[in-house]
C-alpha cells in the first residue's frame, strides 16, 4: 500500500477510503447478524392447546378386592379302613363321581375267611344253644312231678342262658367280620370330584397309611377364603351397619369373584363367617364367602379375588387417561391461575376399568388436564379446551 501511495497518490487515497467503508459495512452486518440470532433464541413458543375437564361428583360403586383361595364345601380325605393290597382303582383323577359309587377295592380274601370263621362259630353256638334247650325241656316235667330237685333244672337253665349269650356274641362277630369285609370296597361318601391319586394298583395300604388315597371335593357350593389386614378390618367395621361383626356380615351386599383371567364369575356369593382371631404370623383375619357352583365351573384349588362393593352417593371421578404415576403415586395436572398447570398427588379410593375414585387430593369444581400430561411441566401455561365431564361419562360409563 505504501508503494501504491508513492506512485499513485490519488489511487492510494481512494483505496484507503474504500477499505474503511468496507470494514465498517461488514462490522455493522456482523452486529445485525448477532442481534438477529440472539432474538430467535429468546423467542417464546405459543402455549399448547389441551383438553381440560371440570371435576364433578357422581354416584358410583367402588370395590375392595382381596386375594382368595377356593375350596369345595366338603373336601373329604378318602382313607382305607382295612389293611391289604390295593387290587382295583375304579376312577381316574378329576373324575366326577356319585354318592355311593365304588372308588377303590382292597383284596378281601383274608376278610372273607374271617367272615367264614365267624359264621362257623355262630353255627356252633346255635348248636350248643339247641342242646341246652333240650336239657331244659327234659328236666322241666321231672321237676314238676317231684322226681328230681329243681336245682338240676336251674343248672340246665343257666347253661341255656350262657349258650344263648354265646349265640349273640357269635352273631356280633359275624356282623363285625362283614363290616370289615365291606371296608375292602371304598365308596364315595358324597358327590364330587376326585383329586390326585398317589397310589397305584398293587400298593399296600391300610389304616396307618399317612397319605390319603385321594381327596373328594363336593363342589355344588364352594368356599372362597380371603383375609383382611388389621387396617382393612377396622375400615370394614366402620363402613357397614351393625353392632356386632355378625350383624355387619349380614348387612354386607352380595360379593363378586374375579377369576385369574380378570373375568367375573357369573354367580354372586355371600360372606358368611369370620375367624375368631387374627393370625399373628400374617397380621390378618380370615373371612369365608360361599358361591353357588351348580355348573361345576370352580374346583378346589382355584384362586381369584373376592370383590366387596360399596355404593357411594357422590364420589369424585377422574379418568385414568388424565393421570400419571411416579414412584407408585398417582398424579394429575391441575389448572391454576393464568392457565398454568401444577401436578397434584391424589389418593385413590377405588377404580373401574377407566376411572379412579378420588378420596383426597382434589375437589369438585377443579379443572385438570384430560390428555397430554406427558408433555407438561409444573408452571407451564396451556390453552385450555373445555370438555364436558357429563358427555365423557356418557361415552365411557363407570
């Protein structure tokens, strides 16, 4: 540049002015670009438009659910009353049997011989009785004619009485032998279903066998046993009318049985009894509900949940779509001042397939976000789009 200024003074001056002008223009452009970038970063996005519902109270039925185990009204252990080899098994596991139907047969030869021996002893006793009767009949007229003293007749009569007693005893022994013989055929004491049969043909069984031959379950009615914790038991006593536990049980509405697949057993049951004391090992007290089972849909060993219903005249209802969970707690986003949202924890009193019944945490008239809670944070502003709770209930009933 110095050489250009020396040789061409006017050209050097022109270039110097142009350079200053160019640098200034670029500086202004850079400043404007920086200002434009910082402005775009600080630009505020418009608030989201989200559906909002106003909470109302409505009549509803809540359910308390308790795990239950199912047993037949009669679960009878079938045990042998005779010792011997198991010769026949007439039924299979799971079979439905009638009352009096043969189930098992124990080899009866030894018992048949006992019957034969008892009958032979009976025959001998009867023969002896007949002999003593002859003696009495022979001596009686001689005593009447004073041919002999009555001592001989009394002795003969005593012998007759002993013989008659021996006949009675022999008859009893025959009956006992026949009873023992009858024990070799084991019959069903009630109608029901056969359980597992741990023994096979040829097994030695008897009165001292530890394990039962099988378990026969009568299932025209079934018992559902469930337990209440101490807190649940106290709540139960406060919820239902009656001065005593028996009166409270009578005031209980019919209960439902939820099966493991989530379906509801078609027949309703009735709670009938409660245990006399708490089980200290689990801190709970047992209840028993009875369900009719005419179609034999339930078997001993089934599981499920007993559902006890309670009718509420007015309860606060929240759709489950409006909630979210954090660490096993249920929250909703409530709409506050300036259309800003704030998360609130709620306590659930019960639920249906699509709704929660709120015990505490919200009040009737409050507004909550219906859907879209996953994109919200505390303090964010939204554009609320009101949805009628009544119309929502019509579309998706309790």
